[in-house]
C-alpha cells in the first residue's frame, strides 16, 4: 500500500477509535492490537528513508510532545522544555494532543508552541507505544532530514520487544534515568543517553489544608496515583495496608490522604472497601492543576510510594524538593536520586509478574515492598521529629544539587554540540 494512502487511512481509524472501543469487544481489540502495530510499523519502515542533513534547516531543537497534557508525560515534557531553555539552544515546541481522557489545558509553554518544526533536531517526547500513531498524525516532512531523538520512559528491567521496531524511526534515544537507559541499550545499537530532569515544584499558598478540606491538626501521609498508569504498578493498596499495620487501631492524631486521578466507580469502590472502618483516610479524586498537586504534597507531612516499578518518580523528587519526607520502594529509577540519607527506602522482594497488566507483561519482574518495614518507617517519621527534620533537609539539599536546572541544561547542550560536531 502506498505510504500516503496508509497515512490517510490511519488518520481515519484514529478518529474512529473511541467509537470502535464501544462496539468491538475489548478482548478482541487486545488480540488485534499487537498485530496492527507490527503491520503499521512494517509499512512505515518499508518506505522510511532517512538521513540527517544538518544544512537542511537551521540549528536548533523542535520539542514534540504532550506539552499541554495534564499527566506525567506532559509534566516530563515541560521539564525537558525547562532544560532546553537553560541550555541556550534555539528551540520551539510542537504540541501533540493525546487521544483519550487526558486534559490538554496546561499553558506553561504556550508562548513557545508553533505549528512548524523549523530546526534540524527533533526531540520527540512520545513513548514508543504511541510513536507510530504520532508518525501518522504529523506531516512526513517533519521527519525527513532531521536528527530524530526519542525521549522515552519505561519502568521494568526488560524493554518490550514489540516496541523495538519503533527505533527504526530514530537516530538516538534519551531517557531521564540510567535504569531506563540500560533496559533500552540491551535492545538497540542506537546511542542511548541519560539526560536528567530539572526538578521544580511551584506551589500556591492559597491551597492550604483547609482548601483541600483536610484536618489541620493531624499528621498526614499522602499517596498518589493515576488509574491510567496501572494500579498494580503504583500499588496504592500496599500503602493502605502499610498504614493499617502502622496504626491498627485508628489514631485521631494521624491520617492518610489518597489522591487518585481518572478513577472509574469500580476503582473508588475498591479503595473504600480497603480502608473500611477508618474515618481518618481521605480520598481526593478532584481534578487538580499541577500547582495544586504540588501544594497538596507540600501541606501534608509524608509522601508514601510503595510502587512496584518507576521509570523516574517525578512525584517523589518533587516532594523531596518541597521538604516533604518520602517513604519509597528501594528499587528502579527512583533510587538514582534517593538514598537512606534522603528518604525512608523500603526493602523489597523481586517477584514475577503473574499476568499482563497493560504493557507490563507476565514473565517480567518487579518489586514487592516490605509492608512491615514501611509501617515502621511511617511510625518513625511521626514519632521522631529530629529524624523527620533530618530527612526533610537532606532530601531538599540533595534534589537541589542533583536535579538542578543548570545540570540538566548543561547535559543537553553538551550532547547537541556532540551531534553537530559529527561528520554528516
């Protein structure tokens, strides 16, 4: 099939996707999707002729991604934009709207958004699972003669084989953590670079505990997750179980806040059933801006993440910068900016994934946090003010140094200089 015809048909199918989900059984869609993805990639790569030509466009970077998206990938894209601005490189932003329930209303970088890609490097902040869809959404001219860099995140040790074909569209891959880079390097000969985030966490003083309808006089723990990020990976039920171990009889001096994004009614019912009998567990499912989320993290006492795997752990780094102590699983990408001196790191057992959970396939492995140790850490932060202050101060200092704007900008500028110094 001619490439332009396939591109046209793909746009029609994409437009009809919400309708197809309603009329086609989900089990059938799951079986067909891998085949369809491979077929799409085969068509793309059969006609994809690409060679970087520096002189074809001015030097600079086109950042392409969900810059307006109010999800983790959107926040990641905005942090990369921060680092690009710091690097001194000329750059522009091309916004991509993700299909689905995601809100596209973040205006942080609106002044940089254009509908063209004027520079000769594309930094494509779109994960491999959606890269083919983006290829057909965007004009073919955006890819030709550019140096195409993918900015990817992934949470497990083994990178999915079915995503490796996407690498044929790229010249290079960046990730925010060496844990992610190492998983990808096993599957490609492309350059894979670790480019750190520049962490920031602006807050609004108006968003106090009373604004969130939370008690002023309780020591509050917080756990957060998005139902679109796979509840089994984020493991909020583990946090609830650890909290109940720490406080088997409800203590009026403490409480647990659960912030959940994009829940279905079944998700909310499951959560409420898990803490039945506890009045001091507070569920927040309202849609919040990023500044409001940061403010929530700032006004509680502790953030708890007993995740089974993380591709970075933005919320953890942001909490540390805000001085909110973190209790977290001591495995995956978050361990690159966390230690026992800066957080309460929880031991774990690596366990097999027993069934498919979205992209996390059975046969891989992830971490199962020690709930008893997590409960002890939660108690210690409440009972030992000196320990609490030490962790808070160490965390803020560490993130300020490790994940600074200056470091991230310098890393990007050095790599751009290396790309341009290579012979064409």
